[in-house]
């Protein structure tokens, strides 16, 4: 893994704390008041779900240094578990459904994380593809998972916590926002804890970590477990709050790559990186399509859009890896220091 | 089953599996070339296969003769190799291998997107003029096309082996694969060698693209054969051509035998992950693959 500097700011120094509060204030009060339904539905809710998935992958890849190409599989496990719990045990409170979905994803994550005990680098990345294909196959093959629904596309049950419905657009947004906020706070605590330092130690030098007494095997599995838990919950948000349907095709290999791309572009081993990257990934297709039809007019049909999206995305990955391996976060920090020196 | 095991059927399935394994090996060899000399696991190999096949077919459909289209595609693949070295590899020299791997993921997107932006997304048929009539060897049916593909693979492996062993460039490749710093110290120019290797991998991609294209039709899904080649590589070791062949044979045979003999217990369709399962189990026993170099871990 490339060397990534650990953020050296104190966790709750005033500017950081104030900035977080300001962001949360805008997200909870400003956005619901100002944003249109379209912005919430098409941009903010998928942004939140993808950010959470990227945050989960960042624990594994950014902090613990293990590349996974199977994130979408863990999202799928989360989404299908939540669906089945809600279907078969009606009346289960939603927070419990989320937790069960997360633990199910974590269990599958641990299973497919076992090879990490012996494999590194590419070999491990390739082995996580096994998770991707196996889970997708199992979900399409056994119709118990989709409750015998032949089309494979199933509607999710209504969202409600303790009798309060979250089914409107704003409700689903606030629900996703709350889940993301809570988990982000926990991840923030995690990465500055001893466990988080163990992750980084293993990433930077496994042998040295072993020498100073880091329990390498346990820590690696823990990283897989925590990461898949978060990605599983992100899968629930993706299915329940954004699409409101569950289908295996939405959790394919392209989704796994998308999540990996988010953390490469946003910034590896950075909590804010997941959010920066997800914002770019969600917004850039829209910008590209506007720009394309403005410049090329009728020539810019959906096929061309699709292909140019792939090209631009791929090029962005290469450019970021070459020019700014620390991602958008590093760009943003440099910009901030120049504009507001002393913060 | 009433006591008798249908051996000729078993042999037929096994042969079919081994031959389709050769097709996987064809793709895997392209990876091995690049991995050996530059230490990069090139995820974009599949998209290079797509690019080659799509370019060739589109030129053919524009009315060019077979040989001209082949020559032009060859040139395109070589140029692509040179461009990749200049634009992606050279700026990323000395970065961690996994960073380079992620860069090739981006590269795969760029090449797939460009190929389809230039030539369109429709499915093309490709006829290489090989009739696919099944041949019969003492009761066992074998596809002619598969035999032809196996022959091509054999020729390619022999050519590469001779090239690596007896030419100056081949010697330079081996020197770089062995020790980059020592190779630099004796005056080999790494950028040249990488550009040559990527061009060579482009040619391998062209051969694989023609054979796979004739089999499946030339379309986007060609680039997904990279996913079939990865377990082969894991099994054979990323840096061994012999490993790519043997790995391909094992994966091909297991897939077909598995699908026929145990697929029913799982409700079919297990091809999508069986190869990975086999490769994983194998890796847990021997982490560097069948023929891979045992890496010394440095602190």
C-alpha cells in the first residue's frame, strides 16, 4: 500500500469539531428545507449509501491495506438479510434489522476473509472476487432469498422506527443520514483507537507489527468483519432507502469497482475521503451528460454517454494515482490551507 | 447409476474441459508476460482482448482483406502498448504493486470505453474459416475449433519460449524479470523493455481476441474473460507461462467435470465461481501457485 499520512489533527480540536457540527447542521436542517425531491432522491440518498459502503471498504483497504473486489457482495448480503428479516419476522424494530443485516454481512466477510491469513496483495484481491461471484450466484439460484419472487426484483417493506414512518423522500433521507452519521462517528473512534493503529501497523509493515506484538491474524479478520458489517448496512440503505427494491443485478462487480474507485479518488485511509469520493462519483455522470449534450448536442446519446463515463472514470483513477495518491482529501486540505492559512 | 460408469462420456467431458482450459491459458499468458517483466497484474488484459477483436472485426466489415485488417490491428495493439507505457507505467514507476494494479483497473475502463466508443456496441460475428465439425476419436467427440485453438496456443507458447531463450530482447526481458536494478545497472533501458512487453501482450491479446471472438461473438463480454483468467493465474502462479498452461487445463477440466457431475446438486450454474473455489483451496495449501516463484519476504 502506498504510504498514507495519518491525520495528525487532534480528534476534537475546535475547528474540526465546529466543522463537523456545521456539516451536520446543514445536512439535518438546511438540506431538507432547501433541496428538491429530485436532488434528495437522485443525488443525496445514493451519495449517503455509497459513502457508507466506501467508508467500510476504507477500513479494510485504506487502513488495513487489504484490497477487496467483493464489496458489492457484502452489500447484497446486507440487503437480502434485511429483507428476509423484515419479511419473516414482522415487527422486528428497524435498528435491529440493520444490526442483523450488518452481522450477517460480517459473518460472510469473515468467511471470505479467511484467505487473508495466508494471502497478500493481488492473490487476496483475486480471492475476494470469489465472494462476489459466489454470493451473486447464490442469491439468484435459491429463490428462498427473494421469497420465491421469479423476477428477482422485490419491493422493500416500509421504513419505520418506533412507529414513526420514514417513507417520504425526506424521511428516507433523514433515516440514511442518521445511520451514516452514527457509523461514521464509530469509525472515527475506531481508527484512533488501538485497533485502528493495529490496522495501520499491519498495512505498513506486517512483520514489524508482529514483532511489536500486534495479533496479526486476529486483527486482519477483525478488519474484514468490521468492514463487511459497515458495507452490509450500506447495502440495506442502498436497497431500502434509495432503490426501494432488492435485486442481485444491482450488486454486481461494477458496483464493487465503483466503491473501490470512490476511495481511490476520495483518499485512502481517510474518513472524509469516502464522502468526497462518493460525491464525485454521484455527481460526475450528471455533469458529464449536461456537458456532453451542451457541446455535442444530438450526437451525445445515451450509448456515447455510457462509454465516455467509463473513459473519464478510468482516466480519473489513473490521474489520481499518478498525481494525487492521497485523493480529493489532500487536494481539499491544500486548498483550505491556501485560502484560510492557520486553520 | 447401475454399476457402470460411462468412461467414454467422462473422457469426452474431460477433453472438452481441457481444451476450453487452453482458451483460458491464451488469455492468462498475456498477464504472465507483463507480470514477469514489470511486476504488474494487468487487469486491463481482458479489455485489450476486446479492443483487438473489435478493431479487427470492424476493419474486416469495412471491406478490408483479412491480412490488411490483421496487420492494421497488430499495429494498433503495438501503439496501444507504447501509449500505456508512456502514459501510465512511466509516471507510476517505483509505486507499490497494488497501486499499479488499481491503475490497470482504471486502464481497463478507459480501453473498454474507447473501443466501444470508436467501433460501437453491437455484437459482431467473426468467422475465421474453421469449420466446427466434431471429430471422433474412438467414440470420443472433440471439437475441431478447440483443437485448432489448442494448436495456436501451443505455437504461441513455443514461440515465446524460443524468444525468451534465444534472442537478445528475450534475454533482456529475463534480466529485467530477474532483477530490475541489476538490469538497469548493466544499461538495459527499462522503458523500452516495458513498452516492448506491453506491445507483445497486445499481440497475445489479439490472438486470444480472434479465437474467443470466433467462439462467442465480438462484444463487450469478451473483456470479462479476464475474470476467467484470474483463477488460472492464481493456480499457476502469476509469473510462469507453464503455470498458465497447466492452470488453464486444471481449471477448464474442473469446471466442465464439476458442471456435469456435481452441478446438479447445486442447481447448476456453478461455473461462475467453481474456478475461484478451486483456486482458493489450492492457494491455502500452496500460496505461491503451482509454478510461481517463492517470494522471499523482506522486512
